[in-house]
């Protein structure tokens, strides 16, 4: 395939992951031979693909690269994104708009604030595990643990009342299920938006002690009386924090099951779990396809010029396995010290929810290893439905037994 | 790295994006305000033993908002400089808001 690629034009992107825990095979060659390569997108357009750690970090901080999905040069992987109501969607904004709205929410995601959610996250995780242990000895861990933990955590964070959580969760679940048809998926998104819009209106009228209420007050103080915008922000927090974390839980569990030495080490010393989580983030780099940009002016990178109007894909996955930055990058290594991986991106859009994600993953793996140390796959690894067909990498299902 | 000790750390609050990397890397030096979520420095000047962790914080900071001042004689360095040890990083110049002099 690579042989004919040159004659046939640039290689197609996204590139498939052929082994569940490895990156697309082409990345290693591109990183060495063509660190800024032309690729062909599913939309028929071409874009640049950056694969080296230093280049990717540099591009992430380049103010001449825009995250605006509406820009005609944006390297979209799906068509039709331009049509989506983008109000409130931080990752699609550029400064100064981005700065204004990110600042409205930063204080909700500080290390200290996130830590206050630990008891609630722990309760959610323990309840999921109670249910799993009380039921049949084969379950789909995606449905029973990986999806409910982040969705209930986000309910807690946003201040979704207990009575409404089932409505919220069922729609969120439909949205991520591959068996949901296109129209149904859109419909569940519309219903979730409508639900959140109602909640926003209630909190605007009668603020409480929760994120949405505080945001409503901050929006008002900033002179933005736009309930749709606030709804968009709430929806973003849900969408950005739900499937991402779920995929990490599912992949991490599968990885631990397949690597008994690592699992035993963590069972013996749970204080190493945060290190394992950090390494999982680097190793899986599930959001590899979410970090596209478009050049607003010419940008020089080495001998290459990214011309104004051209799209660039910043491969955080390729960067995270660059031997220039990580010794023996293909090894899963608990003793790794810095430099920091770019699985949460870098620059002004760096993941707002990263400390919450770390907390959730820490709590989940610690509890899972304590209560189900003998977890096994209920199907061969090679037959598991890895998400090679979605933007975000992960698992559609994870059948396990014990 | 045998880089000189860092005497001061400064957070440029105009460019901080509140990701808290500095707090994770050097909890004794940085904290995020409850008010606006932006980072600020807890200790000034810095005791020498904190040099490795503030360098780590400067490298991790996604907005390159953590600036370090080395011991006598050396000028201010940004996170990028601290990381590569080679001085200026072209990307640092393209920040939407340039680093303010400490
Ligand atoms: C392990 C799970 C997660 C991964 C791998 C992940 C990854 C990312 C990445 C790569 C970006 C940057 C996108 C870009 O540069 O264009 C990002 C942004 C973002 N993430 Fe996450 N994320 C995770 C969990 C979460 C959670 C739990 C939340 C919230 C509850 C969240 C909220 C956000 C938000 C709001 C942004 C946009 C920030 C901005 O544009 O300023 N993420 N995430
Ligand atoms: S790491 Fe940088 S951007 Fe993040 S809180 Fe600290 S100073 Fe601000």
C-alpha cells in the first residue's frame, strides 16, 4: 500500500490501528522520514499531518493556527460539522472569544475543585461494582461501568437533579451506541440539548450551589444573557467528558487484563495507579483525531511551509511515541518521568477536564483491581470490537467474566 | 540537567489557561485561585530544592505561562527555554499575549 501511495497521491487519513494497543503502522515511518506529511482526508481534501513531539507541541501553541471548524480550510474528518450550533463549544473557538469563555469555567476545574468530587465519584464507582458483582458473571463492562461513571460524574458536576439522571443517562448512552441509527443519534443529541436548556433556564431563574448556576451568574456579569450559549457549554462538558473517559476505562481494563504483570504490580501497590493512568493516556492517545487546526498565515516548520488556509492535523498519538521525547516509547513503563505527554493536547485548548479524567480513572482502576482482581475477557482480545470506525479510539463493548 | 537554580517563578496570568499542570508538577510552589482558577505563585524567592519541580511545571504548562528567573546574572526564561535548554523557542513569540516582563 505504501509503495503505491506516492504514485496515487498522499496516503488516506485517518490511518487504521492494526493492533489494538499499537498506533497506525504508518506513523513510525512518517515521523522519521516525513514529519510533516501530506494526507488525504475522507472529505477529499488534503491536509498536513505532524507526527513529532516537538513539532506538535510547537504547533499547538501557534497563534496562527485556528480551531475554527467553520473555516473552509479546516481539516474536518466528517462533513456537516459546519452546520452544528457551535455556541458554547470552546474547542472550536479562537481567541479572544475562546479566552473569554474558557475563563468563565476554569475555576470549576481546578485541581482542588475536582478533588472535592472524589467522594461522589467513589460512590458512583462502588455502586456500579456492587451491581456488577450481584449480577450474572459475564457483563459488558462498557455498559455497566465505563459509560455510567463519567455520565453520572458529569450529572454531579453540572448539578443534574437525581430524578432526572435516568433521562440524561439514557440519551447519553444512545448517543454513544454504535447500533443507534444516524437520525436517532441526532435526536438524542437534540433531546439532551433540550433537557440541558430547561435546566439552564431553571438555574438562571433560581441559582443554586452548582456549576450551571455559577456559570449563569458569570455569564450575566459578563453581559452575556444567552441561554443557548450556556446550554452549548453544558453540552460540550457532557460530550467532551463522557465517551473520552469511557473509552479510557474500557481500554485500560482490557490492557490490564492482557498484562497480568502490570495488573499484579498495581494490585500489590495501588499507589502506582495514577502513574499507570498517565501512561495509559500517553499509550492509547484516544483523542488523536480531535486536534486539527487551520493556518491563518504561512507557518514555517523546518523546510516546509504550511500555507495560509491549509489544514494541519496534530497527531498527539504519534507525538506521544516519539523516541526523541520518550525513551523506549513502545514500552508501557510505570517508572517514566516527564516529559509530559500530549494526550490532552497542549496550548490554549488543552483539555479543561483533564484533572477530572485523571480522578475518575484513578478511582475506577483502584476499585476495580481491589474488588475484581481476577477479571478476565469473555471473548478473545482479537475479536473485541475496537473503535476503528469512530473519531475517538476505544471499545464498543468489553465482555468480561470472573 | 545541570541548569542553574531557579530563584523566582512567575505566572503570566494573561496567558494562563488554568489546566493546573503547574499545580500537579510543583504543588508547593503553585496554586490555582478559587476565584478565577488561574495559577499564582506561593513562594518567593524559591528555595533551591524546588528547582527541579518548577522546571517541570514550566515545561508542562500548555500556555507557557510559567516564567523562571535563574540565579544571579541569568535572565528570565520561559517554559520552552527551560525545557530545551537552548533558549528562544519561535513558538513562544507567537503567543496571543506575549509574556509580560516579570
Ligand atoms: C481521558 C479522557 C479525556 C481525553 C483523552 C481528552 C482529550 C482532550 C483533548 C485532546 C482536547 C484538546 C482538543 C484540541 O486541542 O482541539 C480536549 C479538550 C477539552 N476537553 Fe477533554 N479529554 C478527556 C476528558 C475530558 C473530561 C472528563 C472533560 C470534562 C468534564 C473534558 C472537557 C474538555 C473541554 C471542555 C475541552 C475544550 C477546551 C478548550 O477548547 O479550551 N475532557 N480534551
Ligand atoms: S500550567 Fe500554566 S496554564 Fe496551567 S494553571 Fe499552571 S500556569 Fe496556568
